[in-house]
């Protein structure tokens, strides 16, 4: 029993606890403060690239367009996934064969999507060539309808 406790303590001391300890630059990238505007949700994105700090709000479809462009430009390079557009759930108390589409404005869904979009951005931030790509620059600093520009 004491060997297990020693191993756990040693492992915890050697392993980084947070992503910030691994790469402080990655920790600066965030997706937060989802806001419902004009029938859709916008997410605040923040980060720092070679041009300095940036902060802007983006819709889900703009994240989708960014990922699509990165996959096309960098074939064979791992580009992390983004969450699905809609969430399918089973109504447990009713017929198990019945599926329901959860509302995109459901608080739980929005919070989970925000966390997954942040994970996507942080994964991209690990690779400087992706953060410095023209596609990411357009996403992080562009104006107007980003998905059409991408």
C-alpha cells in the first residue's frame, strides 16, 4: 500500500498539472462568454500570435469554416475536431428508440460546446505554423463574414 502512495506522489510531482505549465503560450488561447445574438450564439475568442493579442467573437460556423480550411491546406497534419453542430440525445424516460435534437440555446449544450471549441483552439495553438497561417489570421482578426472569406 505504501508503494502505491509513493508512486502516486512521485508521478504527480513529475507530471505537469495544467496545460499552462507545458506551454504558457497555449494557455493564452481561450473561448468564453457565449452570447445569444440575432438567433445564434457567438463565442469570444482570445489569444496571442506574432501580431500581438487578439479578441473577437465568432459563430460556430466560423469555427467550422476554419477547421475545413486548415484540413484542406495542411493534408496529413492533425487538425483537431470540433463539436457537432447539433446534439442528438435519447429521451431516457420514454421510448429508447426516440431521438431528440437538443436546442442550440440550451445552457448545458452551449457550455459544453464552448469548452470543446476552446479545446480545439488550444490544440491548434500548440502549432505555430497553424496559428500564423493566413486562415487563422483571418479567423482571429478578420472582419465581416469570416466563413465566406475563408
